[in-house]
C-alpha cells in the first residue's frame, strides 16, 4: 500500500483521529540545534523529519527515538554549513552493524534515513 501524501489525506474522507495521527507521525522539525560537545544525552527526535541547522562544532550530537519495528522512517538532515554531527541511537539500541550506543557520523549537507526492521536496530541510508 503506498504512503499517502498530506494532500491525499486532506482530499479523502478520513476519520479525523486517523488524520491527526498521520499528520503527527509525519510532522517535521526545523532549526534543531545539535547537543554541544556531543553524547547520547541529546534529546530524542519526536518527528519523522528532522532538520538540524546548528552544529557548532564537529561531533555535536542528536539522538534517534527507540528502535521499534513498525516505527515510521526517521529522516535526519544535517543542514549545517560545515560541521559533521553524530547521530546516536537510544540507550541500548544500535545503528547498522555498530555496537550498541555507538553514534554514526553525518557530514554537513547530508541526509540520512533510518528504518527499524528488527527490535533495537536502526538501519540507515545516506545521501550521496
């Protein structure tokens, strides 16, 4: 079943509760500031699309929500001018084949998408 766009949802006779749930899940956050100094204590993302605009120094960090099968894909945009940032999983989770609690780097002007197909593990796709 294809994912519906917001225009599709608005055009269809969709239950208002379902419509709000969909809009909440695909909501976007802009102007996020990565945690200075880095670390897994960064606040976890709460939206499906997340645009980080401030990465003051290399290795400042952000954090994914818990890796739960069926979670919407999480998109992370590093819109910083120059600095790479670290993306941490939630405590106890892993990204790709990295050890639990280990961050993955995302260079400036790159986007990563994260999917959860197995409990506790995020898999990622990095833009070119």
